[in-house]
C-alpha cells in the first residue's frame, strides 16, 4: 500500500510540475520576444517607465502577508483530515481578508499617483502618462485581488492543471492584443489596461473552476473566523518574509536606479537580468508542487518521504541551475548582442549589461539552490528562521546598492556586486547549515546524495558550453538555440546515467508514460472546458 501511495504522490508531482513548466516556458518565450518588441515600439525611456510601474506593483504580493501560503497548507490538511467545516472557515475568512486588502491597495495606488514626480526621476513630459498608468494598473489589480483566493485554493487542491490552463488562455489573449494595439499606435495606458484585464480574466476563470471542485464549501460572512485569521497570518508571515525578500531582490534595484539614476538605465538593468528572472521562474515552477505534497505527507507524519523529497528536489534543482548559470555567465554577452544588440543607442551598453548579468548570475544561483529547501520547510510549517535570514539578506543588498550609487557612483555594476555578495554569503554558507541541521542532514549525506550526483550530471554540459564559446561562439539565434538545445539534451542524458539512482530511474520509467498520457488528456479536455466555462460566465 505504501508503494502505491508513493507512486501516486510521485505521479501527481510530475503532472503538476509539467503543467507549471509548460506555462512558465510559454510565458518566458513570449516575454523574451516582447522585450525586444517593446523596446522598438516604446523606446528605452517609455519601456523604463513600464518596468518601473511593474516593479512598484510587484510589491502587491507583500500585502497578503503570506495568506496564499496559509491557504495552500490549510486546505490540504483539511482534506487529509476530512474537516469540511474547517475548509469553509478557511475560504470565508480568506475572502474577507482579500476584500479588505483590495480597498487598501486602491489607497496605496492613489498615494503613489500623488507622489510619483517627487519620488522618482521621471521627465516632465512623461509624468502624466506614468501617473495614469499607475491608476489603471492599480485599479485592475485591486479588482482582481479578492479573487486570488481561487488560485491559492486550486494550489492547495493540487490542481495545477486548471491553474495553468487559465494562465495560458490569458497569456494568449494578452499577447495578441498587446502586439496588435501597439502596432496600431497605442501606448503605455493601453498596455496597462490589457495586462490588468488579463489579470482579472485569470482570476475569474480560476474562481469558476474552484467553485466546481468544492461546491459544498459555501462562503458566508458567518463563517469568517477572526481567530483563524490570526492563526493563518501567524503561519503566513514567515512565507511573507521570504516573498518580501524575493521581491526586494528583483525589484528594489529597479526602484533604486529610478530614484538615483534614471528610467533609461532601468530598462538596461531589466534586460540584463531577464535571463536570471527566467531561471528563477523556472525553478519556482519546477518546485511549486512540492509544498502541498509535503503538507499532505507531514499531516500523515510520513517524515521519511518528506526527507526523500528534500534530497531529490535539491539534486534536480542543481541539475538545472549549474548548466544554466554556466550559459548565462559564459554566453551572456553573445546572447544579449543577438537579442537586443540593436535596441540601444550606445554600443557600450551591451558590455555593461553582460558584466551585470555575469555578476548577478552567481549570486542568484546561490539563492536558487536554497529555494527547494525553503519550500520543504513551508510545507512542514517550520520556515520562520529561513524567512528572517532571507529578509536580512535582501536589506543588505538594498543598503549596499544605495551606498554604491550615492557614495561611490559605481552605477549598474556597483548595484550588481551589492546584490551578489550578500546572497553568496547568506545562501552559500548560512542557510545551508541551518537547513541541514533543521532536517537532520549530515554533511556526508548532503555531498553524497545531492552535490556529487548533481555535479556528475551537469559537468558534461558545462564543459560543452565553455568549449563551444572558445571554438565557435554563437552570433545569431540559430547558434544560441543550438547551444541551449544541446545543453538541455546533454544534461538530461548525463543526469539519467550519472545522477539518478537505479530506484529513481525505475520509478520514473513507471510513472512518466502514464503521466504524459494524463497530461495530454488534461490539456485537451481542460483547455476546452476553460473556454466553455468562460463563455458561460460571459452569458450569465
């Protein structure tokens, strides 16, 4: 029976991860194409304003104080124990909380609008447009905020198929509309409306399906439980700390540059770190399904399986991180030159951007190597100290960035080093020691079960990338694509032969064929179900 349960859990993890990755890769492909398109249609300054406003509103993720994470744990626990009344209280309390946040978010948007000119270095001719853009995006996000309960609920139910199909539908519609409208001469305000409306669309689709999955779980004002809200916030505050650190690490630099340098440099920095953000999103999608699975196993007191998931996901994460980091550091300049080399007015900009990319890649990859560890602790509800450490790291990065710009005038390169060094210190030394002690993992186990097999599996691809750069550096998209494809294939082959144990290979051989078939059926049936439901919602 335990073996059957293990296969079922593994198959669910693979299926959920597959949906997360397909959505991530689709969004990443569209994102890379749109960056060059935006630079051509908007120019450096307008695109910089778009990035700045987006960076500001990324902080909306902090307003929920980790409530999404709480829902993502409380729902699996409620299902595992069969407590339907508890599930109803969780849903009602969460919706009440998100509704209050929507009002708070509108007030914050008005405050940003009123102080935009005094807070940021924006030229007077663009200040009015930037202000309207803030109001448009802020209003759309406020409307969508109460409905984000549905995404947390679907995640807690481990229905990442529905989550991601809704995202894919919105991505397709948004991309087509943005390209067509910008080609017709529309600008930033239209972009804000399209992106904001797509956020609302995603939440509506997810809400429709969440209600279908739990039709008996009604949402009522009487079920709102303030005591439960305090308990959920107490749990979620630790995830909030980690989320806050992530937002600060990626978006605070844009704000610092906008305050002390200018929006043109914001666009340069954003393009330089786009590859790192893609890698980070990939790892998040790759590991997202761990948390509800760990919560379920922890509720059943199956700690041996939790430890096994910890070992496996960190090893698999490193198999992704090592070749990807090598590519960004070694091939970064070639990639940027091919991608946006003709989009910037000054030729020397690419040199600076490639150096920024190389420096930040090292620091962020050290951070990403710890991400699966954090997800495991979140699933167990033991992530408080981990979150505090990451917040300290983020504030060290921001403080050092401000000093490097205002005191030493080091520009974008100084900001890159200011982010890299604290991340290397905290994620390379402090957090690994803490996690291993928390989970009872010895140094020997960490080396033998994680680092050594990960290095064996990734070394062939790393050697290939370095050799390719020296012998035949890529100068066009075909060359870049060939390097990426060959690296992925070689990593998969070497990982299968050198990193996976016979038990892992046997398990994947048994699970993958069925999971692929189920994935295909989910995509085919789920996509048309989403379209049908959205049409019915529109008629109603």
